[in-house]
């Protein structure tokens, strides 16, 4: 099981701009909530998960292939061995020719979405 790695990026916001659901007691007619415009600050996080190790790294807000390869080179490649398999989703920076070439040169076994 040690050979599989799962990597993903996600955006985290201080305040969500999406729809919120609030539970209120039946006897209470209204529930007051502070309104926040524009969602507040956000950061993009890259994460790695495997049986014995987890990592979270803040990455640039727009992750292109070159920046993604820098993240892989510092956070993923040092953890791999010859039997490792990395699984990632189908984001454009994951599927770009330069990223696939980057991973191929480092002999990373890859499973994509």
C-alpha cells in the first residue's frame, strides 16, 4: 500500500461565496447571519496523501504547468521510490505535455483521471 500517492489541489476561502444552509429552532422566526461580500481572501493548496505521510503546500493562485512541476520537484519526487504510483486528477497543468515529459524523465508511474 505504501506505493500509492494521491495528489490534489483545492482552493480555500476565508468566507464562502456559495449558498449556505442554516438550521434554526422551530420557535425562532429568523436567523441572523453576517453578510460578507466577495468571499474574502483565498489560497490554493496542493496536498499529498499516502499511508505514512501527508503534506499540504500553499501554491500560487494560478497553477500553470511550470509552477506545478516546481511543486512536484520539491514535495513529491523526493518521496518516491521505484515502485511508487502517483494518482492525480485531470487538471490541465497535470495533463500538459511538459508535465507529462517532466514525470516521464523522472520515471514516475502515473494514474490520471
